[in-house]
C-alpha cells in the first residue's frame, strides 16, 4: 500500500537528500527563499533541458534568448507593470498579519470543496458497491447546500476581481466571516492594492538621473519583446515564430508560502510566439494542447487540468492555466495567454521605434500578435517531486517486507541516472571492476559510484533520489563480464553484458515521448 505524501514529508525529504535547503539557514533562514542542493540543481537542469529541447530543438521556428534581469525602467511603464502589477492586500488589525484578499477567499472556497469531498467519501464507504456518486451529489441536501454556497462566493469573487472592486472583496470576507488564519480574529482593514515589483537604486548616485530607480524584472517576457526586432533581423525568422527564454524573475509577493510554490525570487521558462493578427486563437489552441502533452509525457493525466481565466490581465484576450494537483490541491503550474499586440504596441509607442513585421505573403506590415506559454521552473520542480514521492512496502531478503521511500520521477529528469555498486567494498577486484564500469558510463550520463554500506541500504539511498537504474558488480562479473541492472520502480533485475550497458541505459533514460 502506498501512503499519500504530506507537504511536510516532501520538505524534509528535499532537505535530507540535498534537493532543497532553506536559504541562509545558519541565520535561521529568510522566509520563502530556498537554495537548490546537489541533487536539486541536477533535477532543475534536467527540467530546463526538457523544456528547452521541446521548444527550441524540436521547433525550427523557435529560437532562444538570455536577456538581462535589469532593464530600462521605461520597459515596465510600457508593459503596464508600474501602474497595474498589483495584488489586493488586507491586514488583520489584531495579528498585524498581511494577506492577499483574493487568496483568503479562495482558501475559504477550498474548505467548502473539502467538506463536499468528505461527504462523498463518507457516503461511498456507507453504500459500498451500490454507491452512485452522480446521484448523491445531485440530491444530498447537505452537498447541495455547500455547492450553492461555494458557487455563490466564487461568482462574487470573480466579479469583484474582474471589476477591481476592492470594497466588494472586503464585503465577501466580512459576509463569509473569514477569520485571520493566525489569530482567528475578524478585525480587518480595508483592501488596498500593493505593487509587486522590487525596485532598487541603479548606480552610485541616487540623484544622478531621473531613471536611477530600476526594477528586478517581475517576468522574463519583456526581455523578449524588447528584443523582437534584434532576434527577427539576426535569425531571419518569419511569422509565425517564437522566442524562448529561461531566467529569474522577482515579485514582492504579499505572502510567499507553500514551500517553493510561491517565492519572491523564482525562475520562469517563457516562450512568446509571434503570429499574424487574427490567427492568435488558432495558435492559442495549438499551444494549449502542445503544453498539456508536454506535462502528460512526465505526469499522470488525472493530476493535470485546464482552468480558464475569469479575469483577463490587462494585455490578454484569452488566458488559461494548466493546473497540477499539488499536495495542497489543484494549483496553477503554467499560464497560456493570448497577449494580443499589447506589449509590442506599447513599446513601439513609448520608445518611438517601429516594432513591426512585413509579411511577404500578404504584403502588409503589422505589429504581430503574441501567444505566450509561461511556466514556473520551481513549480514544475515541486510537481515532479510531489508526484514522484512514494512510500511503499517492498519484499526484503528475509521473506518479509520493508518500507521504502522512492522518487518515481521520469528517468529523463532524474538527477542521477545510474548508480554503480560493487557488491563488496572489501574486495579490490570488485571495486576496480566497478570503477571501470563507472568510467565507461560517466561520459554518457550522470552516474554515481557508491561502495559504502550493505547493498540494500545503497539501493534505498538511490531510490530516495530517484535513480532509475542501479548496476551491481559481483563475482560473476569477473568471470563473464556481465552485471545486474535493477529497475527502480519494478525492482526487477536483469543480467546483461557490460558492452551492452551504454545502449540499454540510453534507451531507458531517453527523452519523454511527446
Ligand atoms: P499566481 O496566480 O499563482 O500568482 P500568476 O498568474 O501571477 O501566478 P504568471 O504571471 O502567469 O503567474 O507567471 C507564470 C508562471 O510563473 C506561473 O504559472 C507560475 O508557475 C510561475 N510563478 C508566478 N509567480 C510565482 C512565484 N511567486 N513563485 C514561483 N513561481 C511563480
């Protein structure tokens, strides 16, 4: 039987096995800042690689970019971030804690959802095989009451967000009797807007120039827009074409929380796809499907779903999220937005530089429309770990069972692909043969040589970091040049010749099937 992982289990596993450490831990950490350890950085690089290859290598019409984090302040004026990159915040007067008003309401809605789910689970147990879920949720009075309550609050929230109605947001909090999660108090301030950009002084003299305030970029996308002409001219790409970029972004989130789900410094993998005006919905649908396939190639479909946006950002004419089932429920993992010509047109207006494309097919110049795919690298990391983390019983050598914790992550993403294990540390003929195998394989992929402790414990260590293949060198190896390879998930072992190892391993760790 597999056990469901809690957020706490995942956080402590990540620390123990060198995936993620709290930042500046010796000074008690900095809230919501994290460092990626030796296995973490490997996993992160593999996710980047999976994204980059699926975008840039597999599409002739997508090219890469690595723009600077610090940009001219006018970029953020044109993009609308100076005026509109706000979240509604509210303070609790007793605890002095600050919250995002919309998140407080969303959490309240999740609680109602949990109540509904509990009723259904209880009834399913009570009625056994005869249970008809559809009938139950459409007739049970308690469920119906909660569904109506949830839908009512959700509708009010959507409307308030659409209309930027801060008074109504406060009213919902008051009407639903939402209390401060910290103090339980219901004494709230009014809701106000809070700009999420970090600003800083550029250069040594504060008074040097009016432009001396710069921002840490809150998204990587603008680096792509301001380089649209440079890239087009340098690569002679024709619309439709895309520019892909991976890089850090910074947001002064009102509350950063839930491990690496919401941080103030994080990394994005964004692709802006430039299309002919009027064709944006075709490409929006194309990327909606392509991105879902990318996720499904490494994660089960039932943990993924679409969520259409009710409130469109100032630049979008269509938007959706791909949500993933994290330990705290379904949450946004990636956003797909049809950004119209908003960004290029705004930069054109403010900079006075023409940001247009001459389309030879229709012999017309225009400002291209843009479809964006934007995924948080850290959220994808979290999804990979949360989905893979499994505790289960496995047979032991004495005929009983042992509990093991294993990260069942896609082999292409695993931080270490192959562990090379001599059966005994004390036999030099075994360890030197194992070193030979290690030298053969380490130029092909990420390998780890491990000779310490009994073989069972070494298997457990590799399971815990998600190593898909363990290669064991034993006395038979010395006779016939064969080794045992063990499969992480099935625990099956096969005997194969050393000279076949590279091909077999490359097959097992190959690029996900898109
Ligand atoms: P949210 O609604 O969760 O605040 P968002 O809609 O503001 O996210 P986008 O601006 O669409 O997010 O950013 C694209 C992606 O960047 C998101 O889908 C998410 O994966 C990631 N992301 C955004 N904010 C953060 C953050 N504070 N920490 C980690 N990842 C983030």
